[in-house]
């Protein structure tokens, strides 16, 4: 476990220093803020626009982060020849692969937490929260991050706790309004479940392919997985029954990414029924963990047999 943790820590440090990640973070933040403009031109659907477009954007950008990191970080170790220095040490190949996986997952978790904090603050603005709370959070949180980075010996170590603190502060600001917080937080957790599975899929392809093909294959798996429910439920007469049967069998083994984007209204409906979205979230997170475990086992077997000479 210590060896896996060491690889995960170094992977996280490498990932958070990547300028591409900051570019994606900046674009995602701009999109979330822009939802306030879109809300103003809608017809009495301001809150719906801010929440639905914002949460969909977080899901989409977190997918891009998972595919980008999953397809590039492992290949960089091979391209830079650093893998040849690491593997002769007392570390198994599956431990190295798992370390990469957890490092990428933690990075994506930080990304979702930061984007979630921005989403909650944007929603607070739309819900007409106290401006002092919103401005205080929007100014104070970046200032706190700058102070921590200035004081810390390892600058990357402060990113994870700061992102959690930012999400907590933004949630407290939103709680001062009439917006229901639970479905939004549930949607963020489900985005994390989607990242768990997609990162495992990306590392599976990365174990034997190039970054471009890995990204292409992983994104293709994600697109088909988002359409899994549609393939099962379609009733077109133009499609032969044999083809429908094959599609149903395919959906049974294909990662169903549609489970992680049920829509805010579905989660709100679960909340009104009394059970809340917790049951739905727990079941699908267990599915994400189990599926990721299976994919990582297969990826480890492939990576174990790969010849780097």
C-alpha cells in the first residue's frame, strides 16, 4: 500500500502542475459563470438553466480531464524512460498501475470539488443570496489558497484540502437560500463515479496503446456508454430482433455511464419520496467501484505482460 500511495502522490503532483489542466479549469469556470447570462435570456427558467447546464458542464469537463490524464500520464513514464528506473525497484507493475489510477482519480476529485464550489456560488448568485456571503467566498477562497501555497513546503499538498474546504464554504453559502442542496451534491458525487470508471477504461487502453488511440478508444467507450439505456429501450421496427438481442447483451457488459447522469429532476423526485437520492447514489457508486476493479485487474494483467525492452 505504501508503494501504491507513493506512486499516487507523485502522479497527483505531476497532474496538478499540468498547464492543460489549468486551461480546462479556466474554461469550465467561464462556462459555469456564463450560465448566469444564459439564465437571463430564458423565459422564467433561470434556476433550471444555471443548475442543469452547470452540472452537465461539470460532468463533461471531468470526463475530458479523466480521458486526458488517463491517456497521457502512463505513456509519459514510458516515453521519458522513467519507467525503466522505477520497475527494477521493489515495486510490482500492478502497484505502479494502481498508483497511477489513484493519482488521476484524486486529481479529478479536486477538479470536481473546485467546479462544484463554483457551481454552488453561481447558483447562490442566481438565488439572490446575501452578496456579502458570495463576494466573501469568491474573494476569500482564492486568497486563502494563495496564502497556503506561499506558506507550504509542498505547494501541491494544499490543493486537496483547499478544494474540500471551498466546496464546504460554497455549500454553506447556498444553504442561506431556498435552493435544495442535496440533489446538487448527489450529482457531483455521481460525476466522481463516472470518473472512476472512465479512468480505469483509459488506463486499460493506455497499458498497450498510444495516447491518441487511448483517448479515442476511451471517449468512444464513454459515448456508447452514455447511450446504453437508449439501445436497450429503442423500439424501432427497422432494426432486426437479432441485432436488438446483440445490443442488449452488449449493454450488459458495457459500462453504463448513463447511470451517472440521471438528471437533477430525477434526484429531486427521489428526495420528495422520502428516501432521498442517497440510495441511488450509493448503488451506482458501488457499481462504479466494482466495474473499475474488474477493468483494472484486466489492465494489470496486460501491463504485466508488456515488454518494455
